C-alpha cells in the first residue's frame, strides 16, 4: 500500500500520476477535511470532492473546482432571492452535498459516506478523510484580528488579505478516521503531496496521533514541495508561509517537514537550494515537479516511490 | 383584513381568486406546516412553497408542485449516486430550500424567512406559517401499524395505502407563529380554504390556541368544502376521511367544521345535501366551487366574503 497525505488540487494531480504507475487498489489517500464547511445546511468537503472529481475525470479543469459540464440554476435562483452565493455550488455538485448531508443525518460517518460517493463516481483509489469528527481551519485576519472560517478567507476574501494566525477548531477532541493509523503503519511508502503545508496538511497534523504515526515511519516518508522557485503553482501557500513566519521556499518547506519525512523532492528550478534543504536533515531529490501533464505527474510519482522504498 | 386558513394547491387556487376581489395587502394566509420535512439536511415547506410559487405565478401547473421551467440536474446526479430521489427537488426549487435552511441555521424564524422568500418572489399576500416550531404530521399505515412522515405517505407511497391514524408530533409544545392570533382576532372574515380537512387543516387545529381563536370568531368564519360529490378534486382527502371514520361528503366536512365555522360553502353538485349540512348547525351556501379558472375562483371568493360579513 502507498499512502498519500493530500489536500486538494495539487494532491489530485499527483494522484492521477501515481495511478499510472501503481494499481489504484494499492493506493490510499488521507485527505484534509479542515476546509469542510456547512453552507445552507449542507456539509461540503472541498478537498475530498476535488480529489474525487479529479480522479473520476469529472473535474472542471478551467475552474480547478467543481464538476465539468456544470449548470448553475440553483445558484442563479438563490441570487434572485438575495441568498448568499459567494460559494458557488453547481447543480450537479449539489447532489454530492445533498447525498453527504442526508447520509450524515442518518448517522453515517464521513469515511463511510466518502466510500459510497467514491463508488458512485467510480473512483478506485481509497479516499479516507483525516477524521470523521469536525476539525475546522480558522484564519485570523491580520488587519482586524477577526477569526474567519477557511472558506470565507479562501473564497469570499479570495485570499487577498494578510493573515497572522491559524487554528484548527475541534482538533483536540478529534481522532483519525477508521483506517488512517493502520494505513500509515502498513504503508510501504507514505507521500506528503505537493499541497499547502499550512492549510492543506497542517490540519492533518492537528489530529491527535496522526503526525506521530507519520513520524514513526519517517524513513519511508517522502514529501513533494508545493513551492517552486519561491512561489506556489496555485493558491496562497507562498504568501501564507511568509505571513506566518516561515520561508516561502523549498528550505522553508523542509523546515516544516524535517521531522515527518526523510526526503524532500524539489523542482530543478530550486536545485541551487538542495544543500540548504539537506542541512535540515532531509535528503533532497531534484526532478520535474510541475505537473503539466499526466505523464509528468507519473514520472514524478515514480521518482517519489523510488525515494521512499 | 381577510384571513385564509390554507393548505397547498386548493388554497393557492382560492387565494388567486380572492386576490382578484380584494387588495393583496388586505389578505393574510395562515399556512399548514405539518407537511414540512427535512431532506438531505434541507428544510422543505411544501404548502408554504406551493402557495408562494402559485401566487408568484411561478408554479408548475402540470405537476401541481414545484416551479415552472424547472431543470433537474441535481436530482439526476443524486440518482447516479444512488441517493434518495423519491422527493423530487428541481434545481431552482432547491434555491428556496437552501435559502430557508441557511437562514434557519443563522437563527431566523420560519415566519421571518417566509416573509423574505415572499419578498423575493414578489408575493404581496402575507403568508404566515401556522407555527415557527416544528409540528410534524405522522400517518399510521393500517397494514403494518407503522407510523411514517406525511411526505413518505403522500409522495413515496403515493397515498395509495390505507391508513388508520394521524398524529401531529410536536404540536403540544408549539405556539401559533407571531401574528397568527392577532390576525384571527382582527379579521373581518376568516376563510377555511378548500384544503384537506385532516392533513392540511388538521395540523392547524393541533397548535394550542389556534382552533380556539377560530371558534371565538365562528360567526365570521366561512369554510369552503374541498369535497365535491363525494370526492376530492385532488389528493387523498375523500379516502382519508373514510379511512379515519368520517363521511367523505359535504356532510362529513360540516361535522368536522361545525364548531369552527358558521357557514359551509358547497358545490351545486351537492345541493341535495344542503339540508343535512344545515342540520349540523351551519348555514349552507351553494355555488360553483370547482375553481377551473381565476374567474370562477374570484366568484367563489366573492360569495365567501358575502357569507362572512
């Protein structure tokens, strides 16, 4: 079994490559749920859905979220009613949230329901939420000191405002979802996907026991840097690293991951920083990490698997 | 002020006629919420929505429920996921439930939210839910003794199975919604719309204080029989009356309403039963009650207003 610790878009792209070099039945992804939110009474799991839609080949490559061939009748009608439409939910996408919310109300667990949804979408890689309990990423806005939900920061405020704090509400009383600790214990390789280290992977480390289970396997843990040449390919990772006192570079990523992973995979663009990465105690591997095609993703996945074995 | 006690389709049709003979700002409808249900986490108020959509001219005359020009992307996607689709929710209709559920979660009351939705749909008649607290109509199936929610009986089982009991869960601790008792006290005429006496109007009488407030105005209360020639124009009213030990006739309706209303308006088809109606202590008025057009509805409304003044 290969276990990937995953956020949304970057992790999804990596998993599509990994699937080309390993049978999907041997792959498990443990996915961030700190971004989850309840809107209009519906339970929305953005990272789980992004990974699921992407692996199903049903994702919308233009937006980077939601489903391809989507329609927007519900949102348009909600807008006419003066309801909140800052978080766009397509008509087809709504079905996922209706299903999840209904099953949660029936007493289903998020991990059970995720399996059911994956079966419905024909996704063969096993997706595990990091926890079945709610853990909510809260962001402190630097200007006002106000704490807002992650989606409010990320979507409503378009991550354009400075922040100075992160908190994972509910983490202290959460537990890893069923299967998470066993997967980490039994994996031949554990991969930290090229996702935002603070708000995609940070929530995972906040779940008691999860980071320790990764550290216990450090020699088989390989991280892929989401930062290339000081920037994130997508999203606010670089900005957040700087604002929260880290370095927006592969060296900053290495400092965050050095106790969790034994190898950091970085892009050729950062080859000159390899020595600095290795000075943190990690082995540094340089390759192409910009996943511009499934073939590049697959080559990256192969390299990662070689590092971790 | 004219106050109409209302269920769904029959009441909506009556109100469209009433609106032609009285300014909408002088009209209040107190609407059944015993049919309300939570599906997929969304709060659905079928009678409020039927009346609202109908008064907005946005109803779907073919189905008798939902919105005209509706699309079904969400339900189709939910069906592909194996989710429950027995209660069809169109994409545009979903927006109403998203709005209502979101506002309830924010702490809004059903009556406040109903006002907001009516403003969004341009409905000028004031719609009041019978109560802001949940009152749920439960139906006992005769064959199994099982108690099911009203929508399960009405939609999933298509009201094709015999029943032998009704219960209004939550009624004992509910109170009339703000404005309900004042409207009943101040109305010049109170009209019991031609709705199912048991499951559209029965829930209203189950809210403590509401039936007494109607009885106190009995001389100004006019009921319109939903039963014509022993049958309901729509829905299971006749069958339910028989199964629950009442007569499926205008006489049976009179016996149910005699303490609440002083007048029962019946159709010409039942003129031969006028004496039997009057023997219950109600005045009986015979006119056209089959609302085949807005003009017939308006004429019926005029007759009702004459009776109640």
